C-alpha cells in the first residue's frame, strides 16, 4: 500500500468522533486491567483454596504453610494492582487518579483475602455436591481437576466476592474467562447458595439478578434469563432492575430448559428438559413435556 493511502487510512481510523461512545482514553499514568495477570490471580486463588491440586505438587503437611504463604504474598501483590486498574478504568477524571485509589485498592485486597476461608468452605460444598450427584465421578480429585462446572463456579465465587466489595470490571473479566473455557456463563452479580451443581454445563446461562438457593442442580443448556426489558425515554433497556428468576432450595433443572423473568421456582421443584417457564412454579411441582 502506498504511503499516501496508508496516511489516509490512519487519518480515517484516528477519527473516533463517530464512535466516541465505544472509545476509551486511558487516564494518564493509570494501569490497564490484564487478562493474563487475572488468569494468574485465579490460578493463585485455586492453589490457595486447593493446595496439592493446583500450584506446587510437592505440598504436604510440613510445607503447606510455606506454599500458601508464598502464594498469598504474590496474590496480594497482583490483585492489588488489578483492583487499582479496575478502579482507574472506571474513573471519569484525572482528579480521581490519586492516592485515594491506591488506599482503596489495598483495603479491598485485604478484605478479599480475608474472605478466602469462607469462599473455600462454599466451594467445598459445591465439590461434595458434584461428587455425590454424579455416579461417573470416581474421586474428589477428578471433580476438582476435570469438571467444568467446578472451574466455572470457582471463578464465579471469586468474581462475586470482588463484585460485592465494589470492584468494577475485574469480576466480569474473571467470569468471562470461565465462560470462554467452559461455555458456562455465570454473571458475578448472581447470588448462588451452597451445594450448587452444574452437570456437563455447556451453554448454561445464569443472569445478573438470578437468586439460587441451596442444593440446586442444573444441567447443560439451562438459561436463567430475562423475559423483557423495560425501556428508558431513549428506547434503551433500563439497567440494574430485577429481571431474572429466583430458584428455591433442592431444585433440579434438566437440560436446555429456559426460565425467564423475575419469577419464583419453589423449593423441591423439578423442571424437566426442554421446558419454557415464564410463570411461578409452586414448591414440589414437576414440570415435564406432554407425551
């Protein structure tokens, strides 16, 4: 391509005014979120939560404190930087890029690290539920290493904790990393109870305002989605409103069923495969396709 054509092309692409809504100009001296670093952060979390399965394979009862200490130290360093990057990315002016963001990132990082024991306790229940609920599972190690549901849920529980602490952007990146790896799409804003099981999982979608109780099992292709979107004066969907299902305790939802809207599925209900649900389901009900 001739120089004048290249110059003309550069000039066209440099004119971002027609697409200014989707252009981002990073504030001076502020870091950008990094997907590779966030991937390392998730791996470090896994090595702390499941020592011996992730991280150094030589972990034993004599060395576990050393290995966890080393990983926590690096996790704190990387996470604080990425939280700062998320806060900076979300900032709207140079005035916000100041020592206050550094302090806030440090505080959030310390709060998240303090949550790791409770995150592990909940993930333990998910692993137990996956093992007990699948006759093909030969060991807990197989569940931890191989099951995409556990990989996706572990990313979700990490991302959810960060979101609850007020971290912008970073939680969504972490959940989308699992989405890319497993085909399981869980918004970090969803609320999910203990002993949660995703069997197979490919194509499963859980929306932002979904609420899921304890001991719930879902299969591949399940969607907890929104039925409709109220619009603002400009015709755009109103954000932040409650629009996803509320699933009770001890519920089973079989493959490729679609549950839409802020409806309630009562405790102990069973939703069969390939069912479309947009109305409340009573506790203990069983919905199946007509023969």
